[in-house]
């Protein structure tokens, strides 16, 4: 499995945003995340870190 959990960094704290993300689509200042269960979230954020071996995506809220 190649999915990652996505976390949103707010005020220095990481909050789980979406589990089992398999698609990340940046578009200007928003990012669309989709997971293997068909859930979709759109957030106003930027990518802070992607550690795919650790299955982690960290986004920083704008």
C-alpha cells in the first residue's frame, strides 16, 4: 500500500486531516486530497513536508 495520512499544521500542532490519501492535487493556494475510500477534502494550504516512506504528508494552513 502506498497511501499516506495527511496532517494539517495549525499553530504548531499537527491535526489528522485525512487518512489513506492516494491523490494530492495542488491548485494555486488550495490542495485537494482524495483517499482510497472516495473521501475528498479541499484545504487552503501549502505542502510543508512529504515523507512517503513514513506515509506522512504535512500541510501548513495558509
